[in-house]
């Protein structure tokens, strides 16, 4: 008989008591299965507080959502059978509590976080990967060094914000969503012409796209790169410069502020959620994704700074940084987030309003991607890549 184990019970109070006091409802559940990840998305009618625990005998993971009820129309048992999870079950466990159970097949680690507007609970599960000795696990990728890659076929470009979400707004009224859309589309045009690659935009017009849907688009297409375009903002009007991020745990307060703003949550929430995802972020180093994302970030940052300094004064190089950006969580390819200037700075806002500056930024990012591609190594998967197994 398999000996049962019980892991410590973790409590996530992601909202205030007053926020969670109003009963919410589970409105929809969907899943997507990819090569190295399964994502469960639970749509809710409002903010929640929840607890989570993993137990064995059989192996399963459950989430108890407080002050919550199940909608009558929702299906309560969803088969998955993708090698990581067997199925997802939901029930009205108590009068004011919904329990969500993930029946595990061969899951390694998992992460969980909340998204707002609309409210969603997102659960990502991953296979076992390399152990501490650096040996590849059975499910992990094999790296064949020394081969030039020039095999980048699909690049997903993510123009930050959009629609009802304007992003940061400058002192002159310029909106982040308009800048990112222009730069993103221009970048796509350059890369498509230069490399003949397939370019996919998470949005190509002024519409709202939830953060988790952006990465899911890239995963579903088995994209080779994911590039998210944003502009920075600060309460300090003199703040200026360019910085590029990749996904990782950080204790840098300024990086946390940037991530919190882009994630549309408070700094306190940012810190709590980041602590809950720390083990997943550490695993990125062992499956090669973090190193590749870091290399892409350095190439793009260097190209932006050097290119813009040829034509503009006072281009501050704020460097390559890392933080927990929701839009990068779960990406199965090298992924970065570029903060191309400070819209809160009067001079940089004027630059961002000009097509000439936006075009130059797009050209600079493209140069960075060129440099990354020329250095890249070939990654071959040791197991068959499967298409997404559907959405509920």
C-alpha cells in the first residue's frame, strides 16, 4: 500500500477580508495542454481567498475557495488525460466553499496565481525536470550545443494593454496601449521581411486581451520567441531610460513596482504571490528557458540602447532585470518584456508620441532579436510535441 504524505497547508489571502466577504461563484473552467505544461483557468465572479494542499494516496492537489459557490451550468468533472493530469473535479464542498481537485498522473511542480479584470484563478502544472545534479529527467529537453539555429519560425509579439486597459498615461495624455500597438506591429513587419518568419500578434488593434491568454496564444502555436512591448512609468517625473525583463524571482523593490503595475496588483500582493511561485521560477534555470530568455533580454537591451544613442541624447541604460510578470508565466519559449521608455517623463513622452522614435525602437528590438538568432543553439525535444487538447 502506498504510504500517504501530507504537505503543509498553504493559505493564500490574495484579497482583503472585506473584498472576500461577498460570495463569489465559479463561472467557467477551461484547460489547455502543451508540451511542457498544463494550464487550468477558473473564471470567477469576483476576488477570492483560497487554501491549497497536495496529498497522496492517490496523488492529488486541491484548492478550497472560500465564500464561493458553483454555477449551476458548470460541468463538475473534466477529463484531461494528458500525461500530467487525469482530470479536474469541482464540488460544493461546504455551504460557502468550493473545492477544486486536480487528479495527478505524473505532475512535478505547479504554480498558482490570481488575475483580475476579470477575476481568474490560474493553475500551471509542469512535468518532472532535471534534478539538482543537472541530469536531464525523462521528460526534459535535450540540448545539442554548437548548432546554429536560424530555425526560428514563429515569433509572437505582445503589445501591452489595450481596449479598456490603457496602461500608463503620460502627463500629456499619451496612452501606453497606443504606443505598444504601433511598435509591436512595426517590429512584426521588420522581422517578417528580414527573416521570413511567421509573426503572430496577441492583439493587432485596440482590444483588451487578458494576460494569461497572451502566453497561451504563444504556447498553442508552439512559438519560438515571445516578446512583450511596454512603456514604463514612475511617480518620479525625472525617471527615464530603457530596461528589459525576463521572468524570475526578485527582491529588487523597483523591479517589483514595475511588475506590480503591469500585473495591475499592489506591491503587497506582488510579494505574496511571488513567494508562492519561487520554486517554479527556480526551475526555469534547469530547463534552459531562463538562460535563453536572459540572453534574448541582453541582446535586445544592448541593441535598443546603442541604436537609440546614435540619434537621441540622454538614453539611460537601466539594464536587464527580472521580475514576476504574469504575461510571461508559463511561456514555453524564450520570453522577454521590454520597457522602451518612461511615458511619465515629459521628454520621453514627446519622443514616444513621434513615429520616428517608435520606428527606431522597433528597429532596435529587431536588431537584438537578430543577434539572438545568430547565437542560438538547437533544442530537440526528447518526447513528441502534442497540440493543445482542447478548451472547455
